[in-house]
């Protein structure tokens, strides 16, 4: 009986702590504690489409052919190569548009406003170099 009472007290104490610890660590997605620090670098590619985007860190290839396969990693929807979990790349040199898809490519102008750059078809593409100190690129894949 003596041990049964102690066990009950222990179980109740642990059960009472569970909701407190879960709520103490939970943070809304938009809160600063949930924010991920971006890697300082020279460029990023952002996936603005509905499906994962193949991305290349350092273009190693011959002209428009990437020598290391189709891409290095798949960038999740809504993520950037400098900030996404598991990425943190200081730059990104290329992207892979999935078969059956095209992509609208956007970049920023000198004022930092997003503008249309081009539309590309499925396959590999290296990131254009416009000679700016920091390159921002959005890739939005769509069925075509």
C-alpha cells in the first residue's frame, strides 16, 4: 500500500507536467523563436511552386549539362536555399524543373521589387548572374 500511494503520486506528477512542457516549447510558426537564421551569402533560390524543386549548390558541369546528376537536393515548397532546414547554402547556382512542368523565374530589381525574368521549360538551368552583389531568385513551377 505504501508503494502504491507513492507510485500514484509519481504518475500524477508526471502527467501534470506533460501538458506544461508541451506548451512551454510550442511556438507559433511566425514567432521569432520559430524563425530560422539564414546563411549569409551571395544568392538564394526560393521555391514558389506547388512541388519540390531540384536545386544545385555549385554548378559543376559542361555548359548547360550539370555533371553531378539532375540536382543536389530537393528544396521544399515555400523554402529558400539559404534558410531551409538542412540547407543554409551561402549561394545556389542552379535548379531543375520537373518533367511536364515549366517555371516562371523572377528576380529583384535595383529597388528590391520582384519582377518577371523569364519562363523556362523542364530540365536543368543555371542561375543567371546579373553581376549584382546579392542575387535573389524565385522559381514557380507550373504544369505546361
